[in-house]
C-alpha cells in the first residue's frame, strides 16, 4: 500500500504526522514524503525540517494521497506542478485525502467539485471557491475523497480510513498502539466549544497576518 | 522559551510532533530538535526522517525538555551521553517532560526516582526499574516533571503545560488553532477500553518482536 504525503514550504507538521503515524501501520504500508524536490522541507515556524524522499513526479500513482495543510497552501493554489500531481494521483488513487487547508489544494486541483468537504475552520468558507460545499464535520467522506478539519483531525481521519482498508479490529489495534484515548485539559477544540472571544481574537489576528 | 526535543534512531514521530505543535506556539518559543549529531534521524519504520538542528550538548540548558519515546529507547538506557544530557538539562530546566517510552530515558537518567510516572502501556511496569511508581494516568505531573502515556498523549500533556506556562486562555487558543476536538471513530485507545483480545494480541506480538 503506497501512501504519498506531499510536503511544501510552511506546511503544518501535525497535519502530516498524525495520518503518517496511523497509516504507516497498515499492512505492507509504504509512506513516502515527497515534495517539489527531494530534500529538506521546513514548517512555517522554521523550527522543524522533514526530509522529502522523492520528487512529486517520482510517485505518480500512490494508492493513498494525503495532503497536509499549513500557511504554505495559499502560495500553491496556482502552482500548476503541485496541482497537476494531485490531479494525476487522484485519477488512479484508491483514496484521496487531506488534512486542514490541504483541502484547498484538493479544491484547486479540481478534486472537490460538487462534493461536501471540510478544512481548518479559518478557511472553511474558501472551499466554496472550488465548487465544494463546506461542512463543519471533523471528517467528511465522499466516495474515495476524504477531507479532515484542522491539524489534529488527521488522526481521526486516518483511523477511520484504516478501518475501511484493514477492518475495525485492525484500526482498534492501531488506536491502542498509539494510545489514542484523548483527554484534552480544555474543551476548546472547535468554534462551537471555544469561548466566543477566543474565536474572535484568532480571526482578528489571522486577518491582520494575511494583510 | 527554549524547548529541546532530543531525537534518536527509531523514535516515534507523533511522540515528538504532538508536543512540538503545541509548545512551538508558546510566546517566544524556540523548539530545537537535537540528537547525538546534527543531521538526519530516522523513525522506526524508516519512512520518515527529521533533521536534528544541533547536537545534544549544543543545548545544555533548555527551559523545557521533552523526550519522545519509540522502539529506540531500549538501546539508549545505558547510553551515558544521552543520559548525561538529560540529567544536566533537568538540573536547570523549568519543566522536564516525556511522552511514551521517553519516560524510560528519564528514569534511566535518575529523574524519576521516587516519583509517580507513566509511559506507553506496554512498558509501564518497566518504570519501577528506575525507582518510579508506575501509574496508569494519561498525564502525570510531579512538580516540574511531567510524563505522558503512549504516543498521542503528548498533545494532551503539552496543552496542560501550555496552560501552566501561558494561562488557560492561551492554551484554549492553541487547542482551537490545532482544532483539537478529538472524535476517534473507535473507543479503543487504552487497555481498559480496547477489547481484551486486542490487548492480548498486541502483547503477544510485541513479546515475540522483543525475542
């Protein structure tokens, strides 16, 4: 089972590593981190560098595509090389997935036309630019296309996918192996649950950053 | 706020990236991934390579130490260089933390003597070899020493720590930014919740792997 995770400048690490930690445990899994060029790819804060093993075109037909998000997605929305890779991989994939704003790249590649989809809550409405119907669900499955919400949601998405591929017993084993029994110390993980002022503050900050 | 995450051959990526994704958002945070030598460090399955920025000794006095776990911890339990680094960093740290079997390294360095502590459920009892009292809690705080359970628990631990360092409002903002509103598709994330046969099967498999 070939799994490709395309990285790019200013991706969000957990978007990629959550699904990696689950999907790499599938029977005969081979996860490959790929990028425009093989070599180092740096997260948005400059504090973490992951090595991409191959160039995008070296892995044209993975069975699973998983596109992470991050601040860097905006710069790629008209990057024909990345979009062509996604489009091509999606043609033959068994599953095409995204985490966080990775869904904007699926959208820009034309994959989400007419589909329900999700993204990071800050960018959810942008999905409609690509003909998708934004939904607030944490994981949205539409045939072989699965989009997940912000950052940490990739773990939930990947466990669901592992269950579909290898069965419930297997997915439960993976959940136990990664001891995924979440006990967040706060209940502030969605816009419905977080205090209104926190949601508003973040929206203001992000709007200021995006200029 | 200097945060050091020591990596080593065959670490588990999510153990490190969960806390990184939270702690890197602290005010003035600087997360540094360090290792015996600067350069590539590979996870147990060989599918992911993270670049260590510095050697262990280049970061002797971080304010936060976060030691991830993985299959590779066993080989380091008598690695005097890693243990001396942990011991030295712990002397001046504000917080000394671990995820998963990272606690075995804290234990081998002498940090857990007489303390309650946790680890991955498969290695929980091994903590008593180091004078610690194994507890099944997901996050165990003992003064400045915080140990977390397996793999994914580092996210919970880091959010708790972020709250202590920067306040509840801040930690809640981080939780919302990473959209940590967990909705696992199964309820199999601990030995109490997983089906007994899955727990038994994993124990058997791991015992066989460890010869």
